[in-house]
C-alpha cells in the first residue's frame, strides 16, 4: 500500500478518535468521559457477571454531577416519594465515582445509599427517610444483603460533615457493610461520608467487556470473569466479520444485477 494512503488512513483514524473523545467530553462534562472498572465490588453475579450490572472490564460513561442530580438508594426506595422506583445498573439509586477522602489514589465506583444533610436549625436530615434534625442517624435500608433476610443498618452514626454513605452492589463480598465502616484510603484512614467535591461523576451508560483489554495490558485483569473474555471474543469476531459479510452480499447483488443486464441485452 502507498505510504501516502497509509498516512491518510492513520490521520483519519486519529481524527475520528479525537472527535469521538471530544464529543463525549462535551456531552458528559467530565474528562476522561469513561472509566474502566477494575474490581468486582459492583457485580451482581460474581461467577459470570451480568449485562446491566457493573462488572470488571466494563467501560462506564461518567456524567458530571453538575449535570445529573444524584438520587440515593433511600430516595429511590421511599414509598410514595418522588423518586420511587428509580433504578440504575440493576438496583435503586445512582452509582457515583469518587475519590476516597478526596485523595489521589484510584477512584471508587459504588452506589450512593443515602446522604446526610446538615439542617439549618441543627442536627442532620436524610432525604428519602423520616429523619429530620437528628443528633445521630439510624437508618435501616431494604438492601439485599448476603446474610439471609438481614437489612443494611446504620446505627447511631454522627456525621463529621455532609456527605453520602456508599457501598458496592456485590452482596457476597460486601455483606451488610457500607464503605464508611470498611473502606480505607491511601493513608489507611477510614473513608468518611463522601463530600460533593470528592465526587468525580455519576455512572451512566455501561459498555460491557471492552475495557478488559486495557486491564490486561496493565496487568490488572485478575477479576475479569472467563465469561466476560468469551463475550468480548464473540463481539470482536462479529465486528470483524460484519464488513466482510456486507461486502460479500454487496458483491453477490452486483454480480446478479450484472448478469441480468447481460441477459436483457
């Protein structure tokens, strides 16, 4: 192939990537506009993974919190509440991407269970519950825990500041724990309620399996399931085969039309 043609094709490919990345950045209000999920803390099926949930190797579109109102699990499950029935990624409420205690280590992608909001008259409010101006917060959520019929419970918690209580969807690994009693930051300190300024974005569209290639290249693909690799291989095969099949069909149609034209003559 001519060197000029190669340069033109390479320039076109690079231009398309830049255009796509720029468009996604403008649409989401964040950069990078997508993140690759490394851990299995959000899995709904720890053996196989599942489309619709957030599994290792998935690409997730990240919306700026300035462009998307965060709805918590408590608000989405409040009977008669304005957000009742709201779901994302297979469960009630939004999934947020945040930095632990505002640090610089790898961000976490977990579900927002509820938010502690400081009441102007003192105490704490919890939207989605009956808690108003409380000195301490006790919340029992109808969250599917691994331990039988147990519910995820926060008891007599006094917030240090406003913020979200979070946890992963993987009930087998998380049990009935939430991040603020089990997750530590880069300095070994327990993660406190997630402040608004620590939030990078809100998880939006999920593209399954594609990010596994990036994890493999960086040596962090240990939690990608065999099922995800199989699905990725099938998807790549379909992508490669589709243009070939279309070209074969087009050639066949053109050949048939040509034959008919000769017969008419």
